[in-house]
């Protein structure tokens, strides 16, 4: 028995070393943690229970049968984050460059299957050179098995990907199908084809960082949600973030104690809206003064800044926040903003997370580029997402709500549950000047000015919409948190179902 235990401990120690101390040192030299160090930071201390520590690859080609390393390049198992169960896999770059083999994929699939059975989030720490070339189509089959589970898990359990090293070729599609992606600056990258292939095919010269680094994907493509300075910062942010998410689509939102009074008044919000309709203000101020303790986890802050998305809490319960941002492009809806917010709304709806929408939108962004790149289809994604959502929806119009953009932003017509407006709200087909120039085409400038003043007096307010029942109440800005909290209380047992269907056909 003693000998067996010695062998067991020796094998465990060997497995924990992965590719060996030399490769661990090389990983550290790049400013990256090892697979196990990352898990230690991500999970509660002592909570990690590893599975398949001794799994090895089954490849015999190209001399692979001479090299077997326990774990086969990925550490898998489960643990807790702030006491809540999660399943995790962490690719080990020190073992065959973290490349995915058939057995490596089987390990990932096993914990994803378990997560689906018990209803717990899956967190993937990606650091891999891609498919293991020596295994050929077997490794490609392994990727496809993982992809299939990403799809089956979508909308059932939350999936979070942390890109902490290379992620290229077919490997990028697994993170792309998860719900959220965090990256590390100057350390991680994602692309379908690398710089060398790009140069060969298109003659474009580009670095890995420029092509698919964290900054590129959080500012230009919108593929990733957040970029962090280093591994530790990304992992600690993941701990905070997972706290906002339900364990599954059946568990309901998590609840945490708060001492922030639900009926707290914010007198400063009464002066948030500038006197001039053309002056911007920061919508973040309203969000932070509405949610518990000002705690707001923003997603994609550097992409499509004209719309804000993220999670906060009201009375300790998670809510999804969507808000137009007047500081960027006056808060208009464009292609990027519609895609960004549409996907977020669908995530919230899938996991029964109530949606609070703050509206100050002058319309959709005009322009040849927007039209030719499909703003009709992309704008329809956001419209579709709000319209199909059955979760509690509370909308607060702070200033402008013009044209089709008024409809799209969780209006009463899209089954908004409580639709409020501040006294400064302007709900109309379009701005006064533009409307008058169309209605009274050919009139003198003096007449146009006079008619504009009439139009503003008639429509640049929330009363017409309120008189038709499209606005439930005109509320004072300082009472916004109280109204939202009361509304969410009333909607806690909301039940609404869409007509039966196999699935919808959202305009992709």
C-alpha cells in the first residue's frame, strides 16, 4: 500500500509539472501564468477538484508514442467562485504548446457535459497552439465535439472564455460561441489566419497584436468584451463577473445582501440633463446612481461607445443595463451598437435577467456606409431581441426618443412592462427642425422658425406619448432608482411565453 501511495504521489507531482520546469520558466518569462496557477487565482482557495489528471494522448504517428505527458495539455475539473459551483478547463501551453488532441478535447467535453447536467457555468482558459498536427483529422474532430457542446450549452449555462495566450484557426470558434470573452493585452490574440498567411494572400503586413490582439478585438471588431493588463487582473475580473450571472437558465438570478436602500433618492439627477438639447452628458452617471452601491460591470466599453451594456444589481439582484450614451455620436444607433446591444439583450432573456433600458436616442445613424453595410438587418437584430424578450423590461426615457429608434429601445409596443419618462423627455418621429422643414417645405426662414417653436411646444415633451398610454408615468429623475426597484419587485413573478416554435429566425 505504501509503495502504491508513493507511486500515486510521484505521478501527481509529475502531472502538476506539465511540460517541465524549463517550459514553466519560459511561460513565466512571457508574463504568463501556468494553467494551474490560473485556476488557483480564479477559484476559491482549496475548492478545485481535478478530473482526468492522468489522461494521455493516443497518437502513435510522427514519434508521438515516445512522448506521453499526463493531462495531455489541459487541466479540467470543478470548483467554486465565491462559493458557487463552476466547471473549468485550463489549457497548458507547456505541454505540446497546449495543442488540442482527441483526448484533450474529450477532457473538455466531459466537464461541459457535467456542467449541462447539473446546471453550472463553464469557464475556459484558452492558451493553445491550435489543433495537434500530428493527430490530423482526429484533432479536428475533437474541436468539432467541443463546438457542438458550446452550441448545446448556449442559453442553458453561462459560458465565459478567457483568452490568455494564442488562439488561432478553428480554435477561435469555441470562444466565439461562448457568451463572453476576456483577453489579456500584449499576451493573447485571436485570428482565423495569422500574419504570414495574410501577407501571402493579401500582401498586407500586420503584426499578431494588430491583427488579433486584445485591443483590436475590444475596440475594432467587437469580438471580445474586455481587455486586461495581465493574467491576474483578468482572472480576478472573471471572479467578479461570474458573481453577476445565474448558474443556469433555471436557477434565477443570484442575490447578494446590500445595505443600499431601495428607495434612495438622487437629487443630483434632477440636473443631469443639460439646458441645451445639443449638449451631451454621461449616461454612466445615471447608471451608477441607480444600481446598488454604484457597482456596474460594463461590457465592451471601448467598442460602439454610443451604447452602454453591462450588469448591475437592484436590491441585490442582477439586472442587465442597456443605455444610449449621448457622449458618443449623440447616442445614435448604428450597426455596431445594434449588434452589441442585441446580443446582450438575448443573453439576458435566455437567463431570466431583467433588463433596464435608459433611452436618449436621436435615431439611427444615416450614411451610405451604414446602409451598404446592412444597418437595416443589424438594426433589426436589436429590435428582434427586445421584441422576443419575455423577461421583466423597464424603460426610462431621459431625453430624446426619436423615430424608429424610439420603437426599438424597449418601447411599450415591444412589450415593455414599465415605461417611464423624465419631464425632459422628447418623444417624436424626429427632431423639431427636421420635421418642420419637411411639413412646411418652401416656407420662409421666419415661418420655419415659428413653426419649429410650435412643434417643440407640441411634441418635445413626454405628454403626447403619456396621453396615449405609451408612457406609464412621468417620473422625477431623483426617484429613478426607487421606481425601477418597485417595478422589478412587481415583475418578479412575471410569466410570459412566446408562441411555440422550434426556434426563431433572427436576422443574422
